[in-house]
């Protein structure tokens, strides 16, 4: 199948290149406009109880959320001084006349103690915007931002909407910063890996194509459904990273085939081997990321859409445009050679069967049980912190300490009485006065609740505000939400519990309900695709277990760093004692796909060299196949992990904690998977399994014979691959 595809690409190489140029032009033009169509937020399920509560409150009682909080401060004057009060009043009068503003609450008008600082030198102004749509609110806030200054007073702006705006702005800057860090570093590393400038440029060209193609695909998707701004971060992360991984595999194999074949035949043989691996790997990662689509949260679905687009375009580009470019270049792929010290010595060692990766494999296979147990113990130690994981909703601490929106939130908590509250909000529909009084009294008796009061009433609809002990992200607040929901509703009354604590509770429940399905989709995708590739039911099971072991170890390190706060000073973030739950779900889907990716690289090479007959039952020939497979792919796996790690490292510099967590978490996972798991654990397990690794029951073996993904090309004599890294 792919051999035929390779011949077609050689014949129609200029058409394939023209198609790639068209994608670049469309992506750079129309596709780049995706930034104007992306949405903010998306971390909550609109169909959840808290989502329905917010919708009913807005529909029946009008906009009630405090969208913007402005703090006005004077070092000398107090809130009660006429000059201070007049300055605030003048600004507020102008704001109330703005079409974007629904309501403005001040200390002077309301007398609320929470709007006057304890020292009397600051006051808070609460602004409710007219729109109920988050993106429209962002635009409305930007429209009034310049009108918030008060003469003679220091102004600080915070609240939910400014937090969302600054987070989106930082996310966009992170993309540019990540690319500025990644591209130069990648070029240098690729030149070292390939020892040539022309070969080094191929993965970067495919990476650019993957990013622009994925932006175009994402814009098309955004025409039909909401897509979060964070989808673009994923496109850069996975599009660039996997485009480089796949290009590295294709170009390395092509250069190897050129040693014995003409360019056209080298491309055909490359597509039949490395191309097959790229196809199966790309489909596996796409299906792993598709598991994010089962969640109703726009954030996770957007990451799924963006990631799937990026990986699919990277795969297609590596299987079309890249071979076409190689067909045009021919042997000039080795042009602009860069000599590196020690290269000839490593090539000579590899050519005599003494490559470093092969030596590692033979060392491991001499004591497979010892190495298997040893690696599992190390991974268990890494994973141990995961036993103490604690999930909760994010707050302003995801931003740098100096961010104005975060400063306002922390000042409200520290300097204003009751200013840190994010109350539980309860909607009561079709409620009578006696029923409302009874409901309020019963809510006030729920464990953890400090007060409950009616704050809005219109007809038979009412809204209650409920205070609670402790932080908004604490167990007390979450238990209070659950306790209120456990109360019996008054007859004929609709009671919906909302507010930020309830949103956190619902998000945790939504993710918990979807996680088993997500794992099932990923495991099924792995099983089906690996079975189609190798005709084995053992290897897919091994892959699933190894992937989960590798990811578990990575998660343990992530928790040790971000939940427990180790290295927080070095990495410049504020530990919270918990993890925002959507981020680990995202990392799980991404890492599962990548781990399977590297397993395919190794197992494909081992299978290609696996002997037939008696030697394939686990004798010396089988061990040589395992060692040779690691020799041929060890450098590719470690180089791919290194290059993808460079891309991820660019995101680890982000000021947003969950973006930093994704970047650092990916780097940790790549190190663990590309070293301990693929280089040590996998050869040991293959040695222990022997021929059983390729086993399937009779009916499934026959099924694979009919529908399996394989090539009819005759097995080739094994050629040693020199170390490049």
C-alpha cells in the first residue's frame, strides 16, 4: 500500500509540493485569522447544575455577576474625604452612562463594608457588564478600560473578566515566545543530529506546514462550534513537535536507504517501512486525542480539535510533501555537510555491531528480570506522590504575582472585610415567600455555611447568596455545595445551586464521569491499531500497561512539583496545594499518544528484523533483532524526545501556571519514557516474552492476514545504523 504511494509521490512530486505551498499560503492568510474566532473560558459545562443556575439567574433576574472590580487608593486621603469621594463619583457617573455597563455598585451608594478597606484608604467599585457572553464581555471591558481612571487616585483593575482577558493575552504571547525559543534551538540540534544543513531543514519545513495547516483546519472547525484560545497552544506544541518526530524518522530512513539504492527506490522503501510507522503512529495519537471530545467542556474539546488537526496535518505532510521534497533533492539531502567530532568513530563501532544502543540492549537482555523489576521500582517511586493528589478549581494564583488582576484579588482578601468571598449562588424558581423563607433557613443550617440571604427577587424567581467557611477552593466550600444540593426542594420549586464553588464541584464530577470512557477509547485505539500493524494481541496489552506506568511516574513528579510546591522558586509559580483537574486530563491524552508513538518506532524496527523459524522462538536471532531494533531507533527516539522537549520547554517559560505545567509535565514524561521505558524496560520485556510477543489466537491471526497493515516487500538484510546522538 505505502510502497505504491511512494511510487506515486515520486511520479507526481511537483503536484505534492504545489499542494504543500497552497496549504502554506491559505494557512498564512485565511488560517491565521483563527485568532479572531476563538473563544475565552470554556472550563465549565453549561449543562451542569451550576451552568443552568447561572443561565436561569441571568434570564429571570438579569445580569448579576460582578465582572470587573476596580480598587481606588490614596496614600493620604480616606474614602470619606470629599476629594476622594468626588473623584470616584465622577468616574462612576461616566461609567453608568456607557452602553456596555449594566450596573455599578459603590461604597457610597450601598454602604457595603466589603467595599471599604480596613485602613479606609481604598474602596472597591463593582461593575456588571450587560452581555452574558464571555467573549462579548471581554470586548466590553476593553471598551471601558480607559474610562476607569479617577483623578488623584491610584487605580487597580481585577475581577473575572480582566483575569480572563489577561490570561488570553498571555496565552497568545506564550505562543510567540515558545516559537522564538524553539525554532533556533531546533535548527541547531537538527544540524547536529543530521550532520547537514539541508537534512536539518526538512523537519522544520514540515513543522511550519503542520502548524499553518492545523490553523486552517481549526478555523474551519470554529465556524461550526466554539473553540478555545488554548487550542492554538496545542497546535504549536503537537504540530511542530510531531512534525519533527515524523520527519526525523522519514529522513533518517531515506538517508539509510540511499546507501544501497537509487533515490526513487529509496523513497519507495522508506514509505514501506518508516512511512508505515508514521501512518500508524499518527492515527494512534489522533484517536488518543479524540478521547477529549467526550467531555462537554469547551476547553478540553478545543484542545482535542486543535491537537487532532495538528497531528493529522503533521502525519499527512510527512507522508506526502516530505517524500516529494526528498524525490526532488535526491542525494542532495546530504548537501552542506557539517562534520562533527567523533562521528566516524561511532559509525565504525555501529558498523561492526558494537553500537552503543545495541550494547545497552544486550546488557539489559542478559538480566531481563533484574532490569524489569528495577525500572518498575524506580517508576513506582516517581509515581508515589500521585497517591496524595488533590483536585480543585483554579484561581488568580495561576498568574504571576505582579499581574494586576491577581493583585486586586489578593488585596480584596487581605485588606477588605469579606472581600475574598466567591459566594454560592442559588436560584429558586416558582417560589412563594413562605417557601423562600423556609429554604433560606434550612440552607443556613448546612455544615460549613456561615450565612444565607436573598439578594434578588423578581416575581416568583429569587437568588440567594450563601457564604461559607474557608477558601473557595477548599473542601468546606465543596461540601457546603453538596450539602445544599442534598436538601429536599420545596414542593413545586426549582432549586439550582451555582456560583464558583459549585462550578468546581460540577467540573470535577464531569471529568470523573468521562475519565473511564476516555481511558477506554485510548486503550481500544491502541489495541486495534497495534493489532492491525503487528497481528499481536500481546503487544497492545503491553503497550497500554507501559504507557500507564510511564504516565503514572510522570504525574507523580508533576504533583511533587506543582501541588506540593517543590521547585516553585526556581520555576517561578505559586503552589496552591492542589491541581486544576482539566490539565492532567489534557496531559494524559497527549502523553498516551506520544508514548505509543515511541513504542511503535521501536517495535516496528524489532519486528522488521525478527527472524523466522526456530530462531524466532527466542534464540540468539531474536535477541539480535531486539538489540538491532534499539540500535536503529534508539537514536531516533531520544532525538525525537529531545526535539519535542525543546518545543515543550518553550511553554514551560509561560507565566500561566497550567501552561507551564503542561510544558514541564511533557518534558518530564519524555525523559522518563524515552530513557527508562523504551530503552531499558521495553527490551527487557521483549526478551522475556520472546516469540509470545507476536501471538494472536487463530481466528484473529486469520483476520490480520486479511485486513492487517503490512507491506509485501521482501525482508531486507539488516543494516547497522550508526549513532547520531
